[in-house]
């Protein structure tokens, strides 16, 4: 879901990692829903990708399922 939103804004993973102030490796894990971002990074992600409450909920659900 994060990946699709990023692509719809024509942003690369590298561009997003720079905007969020994190390493490319860390962003790739977030993009692939393999890691949950820290609260400050999540806030930036929400802003950069214009995520709705529904999308945030879906993202958190997917991450939780991936960790289980």
C-alpha cells in the first residue's frame, strides 16, 4: 500500500528515504511492509504520501500480520 502511494506520486525509494531522513535500506523495509517506522518517521510518511486514516489503518494491519 505504501509502495503504491509512493509510485502514484512518481517518487523513488531513494527520494522517499531522503525526504524521511532515513537510510535507503530502512525505507525499502518500510515500503515492503517488513518494518514498522518510528513514530516521527510515520508522521513524515503520512504527510509525504497524503495517507488517509483508512490507509494508515490498513498499513498498520498489514505490518502487524507480517510480524505475526
